[in-house]
């Protein structure tokens, strides 16, 4: 597995959250949305200007700004 930021993931790519770097209010908000270590995610799409990123988490759809996605590190399978 390779660890990348959520922002660097490609559309259709899946992975499991390895860690959340954000602290303070932003880190709390990210974790409250269910973006915690071990959670499986899939990048569903991106806006035309690449911000925000649309993900699927526990069957729900979320959109995150790139500054939020930068705080989330994801384990992705090799070669994906």
C-alpha cells in the first residue's frame, strides 16, 4: 500500500484512511463527518476546477475542499 493525500487520489480510486493530520477545529470537523482512520473511501468525482472533491464514505456522499482533503492521508493499493 501507498499513502497519499486524499487530494492526490484519482476519480474511481479507493482506499482506507490512514490518518488525519488536521488539528484544531478543522480536524474535529473532519473526524465528526466520519473521516477517521480505517474508514474506506472512494473518490467519485471532482468539480471542473478540481475543487471540491466528491467522495463516497459508508454509503454516503461528501464533498471536501482541497484544503480539507490535504489533511487526510489514505492507504491506496499499489498500482491504482
